[in-house]
């Protein structure tokens, strides 16, 4: 390849590379051979992409990226259609990486960012707590300074991928004597620290993709803090914004769990494509799925062109979860009670087993909760895109300590 290939040359090189070095979608033997369902296999696959110049395509060269354009990324994506690509690096590459690029020190960027794209590190997001999900600023996990170190104590929940993560981006309370948004800091946590306990949480799909995480006297070096002490809310907002954009604009890179493609394949399999109602619903799904993908693509192009989506990122996320909800209804129209038959292990006869569709139906509602619920996204759009009245926030100016006392007064005896 020339020093700076054209997007077309880059796409051709990617196609040639992928044909040799990536498993094709649906090729179970190749999946097995590449260990695609294992962390080791995923890391090895990303490393091979990186070494061939196909990872961190638009990321700056000084942090290990290729420093190329969105057109190069598009050319790669097109070449990668039909291949399995590494999929456990989303929190690193779509959420924390961009946050660190915006708020980290130069040392932190040089230390962490290359390992997000070369397959060394998988990351998780340690934000939500049992009493702090939508109101994440109400978190109780404490970070206290002890000499040169920070000592972390608390509990997180719904932590996707914590069971396989090397590092986590944590937000914790560093000053409880000020209003809740003003006393939070962001930290980098080694998930292998003996003070970190990860307990899986099983969801309706039968899998345990997320976890409870307990942090007991986890000691972090002073330079584990991201941004200024007590200024972590800004870092958290940036990461949440990156999360919404990453989820909302991801449809260009991957397909939704429940898409027109998967449901129409399912309709063919169960012989329902002659039914006029099914045809009507499939045409409707195709239309909104296509519109959603175009919206995602357009917004991703804006991001890659350096145009800040800011709160508009919520629109694509909300659209994606609305499409998924409608896709559930279409899948139900097509499959009805047959969708109940589901066996990921393949012990059921194939004609009674529709794992992808059923998995999508059971898993898709989570898309309207993860990364901020639909209600929260609508609040953001109303307030920050449309300029409508803010929700009343009575606790905004009250020191966190006092707030806690007001909500849960100590026992009088
Ligand atoms: C698949 C999945 C993956 C996740 N992964 C992670 C992860 O990796 N890391 C992480 O930190 N968290 C993760 N989460 C947690 C997620 O961010 C929270 O579940 C979400 O923010 C909602 O918080 P909650 O569950 O505490 O619900 P609550 O905040 O208790 O909300 C309950 C209901 O009240 C509504 N509500 C709350 N506040 C308002 C308001 N101001 N206006 C209107 N309605 C409101 C909500 O919309 C919701 O319907 C994940 C969640 C899911 C489903």
C-alpha cells in the first residue's frame, strides 16, 4: 500500500486481508478456529487487524491510530460486511477512548489509548449503582485520598463485560460536602485488583452479560484520576454522550440485534412470507430500519467530520430503540408462540429453534434502558435540543451529605 492509500485502495487491501484473516459470518467452523466467542480469540483478532493497519482507522497516529479519514473507515466497513469483527472493545473504542482523548493527560493518552485498539485491553464502565442509574450523580461509591493513593469503596451494578474487562472507567464521590454534581471524580481501575469482586447478573436471555461489581479498599495511584479532582461530572457527561453516540450511530457498523434482515430470514424459515399482514409488517420494518440506518450513518459522518453532535446524539439512540421495539412486534406477528421455542445450545430440533430471533426479542428492550433510558433521552432532547423547560431539580444546590440525611434520616434511637 502507498504511504497514504486512497479509500478505494484501502478498501481493496482490507478485503484481501479479511479474506485471509477473519471468519465469515455464519461459518461456525471458522468461528471456532478463531475462538471468536472467547476473550483470547477476540483480542488476537483485533491484534491482527491492528498489525495490518485496520484498527483505530481514524484515531491519531501519535496514539497508535492510522490517522485516516472517515472515507477510509467506510471503505473498511464495506469490506468487513459479512465478516466477524472484534466486538468486545466498544466501551474502550466508542466511549472511554474518546473521553480520555478529551480529558486525559498526555501521559494517560500515550499509556492507554494504543492498547484500546491493539487488542491488549478490554474496558468496562463503572457508573450505575443500585440507587443511582438515571440519577447517576447520586452515586455513593467513595474515593478517599490516602497519601499518594486513592482508596475506593462501594458498589456498582449492571456493569457490562466486567467479567472479562482488564480495566474500568469508574466515577466515585470525592467530596460529599458539596452538591452532588460537584464532588465526583473519574478514575481508571484495574479490574484484576484483589479488592474488586465481580458477580454475574443473569438476564432474561439466560446469559449474564452484566454484573455487580464490589470495590473494597481498592487502592489506586494518584495518576489514576482522569481530569481534575471533583470535576468528574464533566468527564462522566462526556463519556455518557460518547455512549449515546456510539450506540446510536453504531448501526452503520453492525446490524441491530433484531433487524429487517434477521426477521425476514425468520419469516422465510417459518413459511410466513405469503401472509399479507406479515408482508405489510416486513415492508414497514424495512422502511424504518433503513431510515434508522441512514440517520445513524449521517450522524456518524458528522462525528467523523468533527461536527459535535452533543445532545443530538440522543436522537439516533432513541430512534434505534424505537425501531427495536417495533421489530419485536413484527417478530411476534411472524412467529407468535413459536418464538417461545429457544435453545441456544441447539439441543432442540432445528425446525423448532429460532435462537437469533428469540434472543433479539428478549434482549432488545434493554436497548431502551442501557446508556440512559428512553425517558432520559427524551428529557435531554427536550431540554438541550428543543430548548423546552428543564425538569425541576430540587436537589441541585444541596450538599450531598445533607441530601442523604433528608432522604434517609438516621434512626432516632
Ligand atoms: C443492557 C444494559 C447494559 C448496561 N450496561 C451498563 C454498564 O456497562 N455500566 C453502567 O454503569 N451501567 C450500565 N447499565 C445501566 C443503565 O445505565 C441503567 O440501567 C439506566 O441508566 C437506568 O437506571 P436504573 O436501572 O437505575 O433505572 P432508574 O433510574 O431507577 O429508572 C426507573 C424508571 O424511571 C424512569 N426515570 C428515572 N428518572 C427519570 C426522569 N428524570 N424523568 C423521567 N423518567 C425517569 C426511567 O426512565 C425508568 O423507566 C446497563 C443497562 C442495561 C439494560
